[in-house]
């Protein structure tokens, strides 16, 4: 079970005066791919991704866009491909994920849309339908100015350099193209951190990036007035073992600085005791997820490729001169 909307607010990102070209954490990308190598390993936690995706769709419905090409960056097993195709039936939907196992799993929902794709290809002049590609969403093979909407659901926190990802996504987007993403914030898994703190000083969860830092990075990457909002979702469990199983299913620990090897029996018992000590008044164990949502547009360029300023003249309305 989960509760939501404990915290919710809107913030418009301001321009940062310092460069943020740094790692969010020493994430091992090869380790990330191995953690997501098999869809069944993470399937039990998909309820949270579906909940967040639904909330992203609610936000997307408030923005008027008619994309010709949509990129699902970090598509996982492809659960968002169908809803995106339903929202934008005339668009080409591209699912991109770095884990081959996820792309293989995404073929199932993609194939279920095959009949629709065939109908659309006959009715529409542009390429419509769903395509899949295995690759890094921070270094894509797509041409510049080739995508109208980038959608990324709970994937950005697995990349060590989100600022470079934002720069790549801006390169892909056409002018006035929309980026919409969700990711975890720093308060995520705080109960797990607290329990592990009694065992050793090694990091056992990602140090997720703060919402305001994401806003600064978006502006520095060249997006216009990004809008960020955040909410806390609390998932409850009857046992510590079930809680830890979901933590593993969400992706585990891909840090290069992670502890190697298994916990000993004594350490494992201390971990369970640390979680049990955090039981709520209703007798359940809570697991916190700080979910960050962001959207931003790629603005029209202000200078030409040669560095010359672009000045636009807009006619006055109401017949005034």
C-alpha cells in the first residue's frame, strides 16, 4: 500500500552562476545494465513506476503538444510505449534503454501494437508506430533536432552525469520540443539508509540529486524556464524482508564504492532490527520515495551558428502601429 501527496510544490528554476559539470554519484553504468539484465528481477516493483507514469501523464495532458517523434528515454520493459502511442497515434514512438534484457522484454508490448502500427502506416504520411533501440540515453545515435517530445520515467537517477544527459536531450529536441521526466530525490530510501548506518559507513543507496540542482542543470543545458515539482510517496510493508525485496527490485546499488560481498548473519540481524525500530504507529514499515517531476522546452536560438544575434519582430495586435 502507499500514500501520496504528503509534500507537493512548484518551483521555477533560476539560472545558476556556477557550472555543474560533475557526477551525481560514482555510478557504474555496466553495473546498472547488469542489475536490469532480466525484466523479471525488477518486475515486482513496477507498481511504483506505473503510479509515477500515471501522474506524469496527468501533467502531460496539461501541455498542448502534437509530436511527430517521441523518445522514451530509459523505457525499461516498455510499459509506457502503449500509453504514449495512444496519446499520440500519429507519432513515431522510440523506446531506448541501455539494458538488452529490457529491450527484449519491451518487444512484447511493442508487438501488441503491431496491428495499430500497420493501420497508421496506411493512413498517415509520416512514420508512425513503435520502434525499439538498445543504447545510452546520454549518448544517443539520433540526429540533432529530430525529436519533439522526450519522456523519461524514473530513469535519470541511474546516470552518473545528469547534466550531460540534459545537454544530449536538448540537442535531440527540435525548437519548442518538450522534455518531461521523473526521477528520485534525496529523501528516497531514507529508512534503508538509517538502518544501514548502524552496520557500516559504506553507501548502500544512491545519493539522489536535489530538485533545485536539476533545475539549474536544465537551465545551463539551454532549456527555457524549467518547471520542477516534487511529492513524497510512502509505500508500506508488513515485513522488513518484503521492504528489502522491493528495494532490490527497484535496481539495487550500482555505486562503484558499494560494499562488496554479502552481509554476515550478525550484520543482517542488525539491519532487520534497524528497520523494525522504524515501525509506524499503525504497525507497518514505511519506505519513502521523493519523486521529482520536471518539464522544460527547448527555446528558439538567440544567435546564429556564426554567433550573430537573432532579433525577432512581432506585429502589434488590434491594428495598432
